[in-house]
C-alpha cells in the first residue's frame, strides 16, 4: 500500500517526494476481531440507567456516586460471564459473507492507521519540519487533488467593489450590543473545567481554575447573577445561566436559592427558578414539597396572594407535593394579610376533606391527607376580616376553635378586638378583653393599642390613659404604637402637654419609624380636634427633639390654611424651600429630607387661594410646574376655576393644555370655566368647539346645570354675549349629543326670558339667588348650584356622573371610555389648531418661557421675597 504525502517547503523551488512503504498485512486474528464484534452487541452497564432504576421501584432518594459505583460493579460481574458465553457459542458457527467483509474492512483500517502514524512520526522528526515545512492533503486522497488544492489556496486580495460603510456600522452596533457587559459573560465566558466548575473570567473573579468551587459559593454566584440580569424563564439566557452554575439542583440547593432570592425581594425570579428546575427532564421526578412551601413563604412576604394561591393549587394536584400543615399555615397567613376571606374558608374545607378526584402519583387507596385547622389558620381568618369589617365572623371562628378543642391565645383575642373596632362595635371590644382575662390569655401590647383606640373613638380619654397605666403596672412592655395612639388621643382632646410625656417614653423604645412621624400625627390630631394653637405649640416643641421633615411641613401648611394664617404659611414655605436647596447643594447626589413635593405645593396653592393671594398663587403654580410636578385635577380643579375667575385665566389655559398633552380628559369644571372665559373674550367659535368636544367626553351636563352656570356668571356674561353665542352655535356643525342639545336649550330659554323682561341688559339671578362667584366646596372639590345640589354628579366611569335627568332621556347612552377619550382629544387638538392659530402658545412653550424668565430675573413676581 502506498501513502502519498505532498511535502512543500517555503523555498523558491518546490520539490515533491513520494514515500513508499511496503504494505503491512493485518496481524489481527479472526478470533480477536470476531470476539470484539460479538462482545459489543452485549450492552455494558450505563450509569444513567442505574440512576433511574431506583425511581422506577419507588425509591425517590437520589443515589450517591458511591452507590452508583457499587451497582455498576455488580452489573459488570454479571456482564463478563454473559459475554464469555456468547463468544463460546459463536466459535463453532461458520462465518457469513457479511462477517468476513466486516473483518476485512476492520483489518484494512487498522493497517492504514498504523501506517499513517509511522509516517507522521518520521516526518516530524526531520529538521525541515521545524523550519516551516507543511504537509498538505490527506493520506487517503490522490496527489492530483492535493496539487489543485495548493494552487487554489494561493489567492490574491479581493479586488471587487468596496463594502458599504453603513452596513458595517450596523454590524458594529449589533456586535457591540451582543457583546455588552450584561450578556458577554453568557456568550464568551462559558468555559468549564472537566469537573463542571466555572473557570475564572473577567465577570467572575471569585472562581479560580486551580481550586474547586463549593456549592455555597455556586449558590451565591447564581443568586447574584439572577438578580443582576433579571431574566425571565422564557429567555434562553435564563436556562444557560442555570446550567453554567454547575449545580446539581437538589432539594437543599433549591431551598437555599429560593430563600436567598426571597431575602433580596425577588419573588418573581424565585418562581421562575422552581418552574425551570422542575420542568427539566432530569428533575421532574424529584419535586419537593418543602421547596414549594418555601416558595409560598417568599410569596407571602412579598404580599403576592394571587401567585401564592396558584402555587398552592399546583401542590394540591400532586400526591408528592400535597400540602402539609406548614404549607397551610403559610398560605393562610398570606391570604389573611390580603383580606381574602372567601379563599380562606375554601382552604379550611380543603384541609378537612380528601381530594375529590384522583391526583398524580396517588398509588395508595387509603391515603388520607385531611387535617384540622390550628390556631394560626383561625388567626389568619380573623386578620382577613379586619379590612372587610365582617364582625359576625368572629363568633364563627371562636365557635370552630371550641369544637376543635383549641384554646384562643392573645393574638386571637387581639385580632377579634380589632375586627370589632373597625366595625364600630366598641362594647364587644371590651367584652372580648374581659373574656381574654378570664380565660388566662396574656394580653399583648397590640391588644392595649386596640383598647386605646376604642376609648378614643368613644371619647373616653381618661379611660384610655388608665388602660396604658394598667399595662405598665402589669409588666407588659409597651410598644411604640401604644404610646403613639395615646399621644394622638390626648392631642385630639386638647391635652398636648401630657402627650409630650408619651413622646419621652417612645424615645426609650426601639423606633420602627422616625420620631418625626409621631409629631406629624400629633399635629394632625390637634387639627382634627380644632386646637390650632396646640398644633403650633407642638411644632415648636418638636425642634427640641428632632428636625421636622417634609411631612411635618405639609401638616403645618394645612394647619395654617385652615386657620387663615397665610403669612405664616408663606414664611414656612419659603424657609423650607431655601433650606431644601441648601441641603441639595451639600448632599452628594441624594435627595434632601426637606425637598418640596407635590403635596407641599398643593397645600400652598390652597392657602393662597383661601387668602385670595393670586399673585403668589401664580408664583407657586409656576414653581410647581418647573419642578416637574402636576396638579391633580380631580382634587384641585376648583383652585384653577377660582384663579380664572380672579383674573388668572392664563393659568387655566396652561393647565388645560397640559392635561390634553398628557392624553387625559380635563375635569368638567375646567371645561365649563373655559366655555365662560372664551365667551367673555368674545371667542365664540372656540366656545362652541369646547362644547362640541364635551359631547364626546364620558360625562354629560344637563340643561339646569348650564342655566345655573350662566346665572352665576351673569356679571361676566351679558345678554348680548349669550345671544351671539347662540347664533354661533346655530351656524356651526355640532354633534347631536345630550350635552350640546342641553347647552342650546339653556341659551334659548335664557335669551327668551331676558327678552320678555324689562331688564337692564344683564341676566339676573334666578329665584333670588345671589349673583356672586360660584360656591366652591374645597373639601369635596366640586361646584355646587344655587339650590345646594351638585351641578356635576359623580360617574362611576370617570369620577363624574351625568345628571339624573339624562337617565330618563330617550336615546342618550354613556359612550365607551377609550373611544370617547380618543375622540375628545382628537377634536380638541384638531379644532384648536384650526380656529385658534393666533391664540396662546402650547403648554410646553409656556413652560420654556417661564424657565427663561426665572433664570434671567430669578423670580416671577414683581416683588422680591426676602427670606427671613
């Protein structure tokens, strides 16, 4: 046999050498080759088969490597005699043609392999190989093909058209994004050692090639990576990351991973980890009830009752995962915190009965997983009844505990008393407290907190003080919440000096919240009780204990607003603003605790409107928008209406445009005031456009409401204005909706009534009503009519409802929310661009102008506000 080797040197002259070797016949005997062929037909012991064999027999303990080695050794002992018997049986059989052909091919392959190794070894030993001589071709190919390959490999550079640079840029962007720091370690740094441990990479300096990485370190690495990447289970990188960790996901490993993710607050990733592991074919038969119970605990701490209920229902579908008492307790506490009373009662029924249908892995017919609820489950039911105020459920819970021979503890009575307190059953609160003492249950601090709250709401302040003193005499360590409730109770009754003594006791305990929160609550309690002077006194005393935060500032602004102390509010606002800017400048990137928020600006706007300080109102409004805050139109629309009536029409215009730019529907009171202002400015076309737009909004305005609106604004809107507005409405294309038709009817009735009367040209008030500005209810934030009934009723769709007259009107229905909002916004933006091209600029341009003025002049007002 000849083996052709094409040898090329790097010298100018190429020389080709043919090395011929004598054909080496196979020395393999027929017996050895045939024996190997027959032995290969017998299956050798497979470790994977040995691992799955105990699972088929009902043994669910994962075999260790030592057990696998022992079982494999026994299988090998069975395998050797079996192979010998097979070979002995085949010795006497004659060889078939196919067996002979296989033997010849095997002998030929062994000969060629041995010959190639000898030639390669001899060639690598020469000095020419070390100088750069290369071998071209394969030993089984002909020489002509090797020469053609050499000639074709010598190619010149590409001389065609140039590559397009824009495509290279796109490719570069794709590669940069692909090799970013977030995912580069998943794509390139996935080198593994032979034992499965991760190697040291740039993204993972803690893992070394020279040392073996332990399971705790792998678990910590995996938890950190999962949190850093925030991948979902549907992302392919999630599964790759789980495999790169090198972990065998046993029950203990999964418990630590889920617990670590739960401590870091990543319940979603914990759910994905459990789902991915148990959907894997290697682990789908190793599901653990304890892992699912730990997952229920993580979801409960994250306040995810719906997801916890789904996991619980999944456990009830498998016999191996069927919930035990810890699982029932965990889901009960989670649902109790969420107030799911109905779901809790269903779970109690599931505890007491067997599954109604056959579930997975249910092999025993006499299997009975039924359990009886314990105290923890019943306490969770009471906790769920607190927000829903289902006080009748308390007697049912106590009755069920009595039937189950369970003794209520202090937490049971405390939760039952809290349910009665929320429901207003104060006599039952005291009865439950007396029963708790008679049964020997030790009251806790939370129980005394409920008692103080009950006496406070009953107006029995002295009894509340006696309860706390009795708690101290009995040796019960009071909590901060007990003294806080008592301090608020004393402040509400005008006894703030005694409340300060409770503050001293609170300072000796471990505070769960800052002390500023307690002072803020005391100030608001004094305000609710009508003791404004006490609020100011507490605010002054607060500076001796702690520095006020922005919550306290907001509370004091509310106090000054209710007591008509505008100058005090203005001084506090400016001082807080100055100190907040200084703290922001001194702090390194952090937000100051005195930084003004939206509640601060809203409170100052309300104080300015109450004192009719409209110049300062404009100043605060502009500062609020320049700081990025938006006024809540549902709560403070009345402020803009009053400012517009007082002459600050441009503020209403800006707020109206800002709401439209945000994709929302303005408040009805803003619509009606805009109609009045455009009518006063003799811009009848825009007034008709606004009315036409209101027809598509998810609220309706009745004829009586339009009439009351025009009568209240009779000083601004004259008879001639109404007549021209009616003429413009008749000559325009309007929508046939209730709001537009009611607007037209109101104008017609007002014009006809004024023409029939011998008046001075103004529309007088109806039924002796005064012709002052509209009555504004600041607490309800809605405009009321002259008869005291609200002009615009609340609608369950948008917070405003149509008038009751519309319910009986034929052919009038509420339009769809999404469709009406889109139609209204399109109509407003389109028509305003057409009809009011020379009108005011949009809100964004106005805001830019305000910023330029503030940067240039430093203030918006014609006077300077000097801080004191």
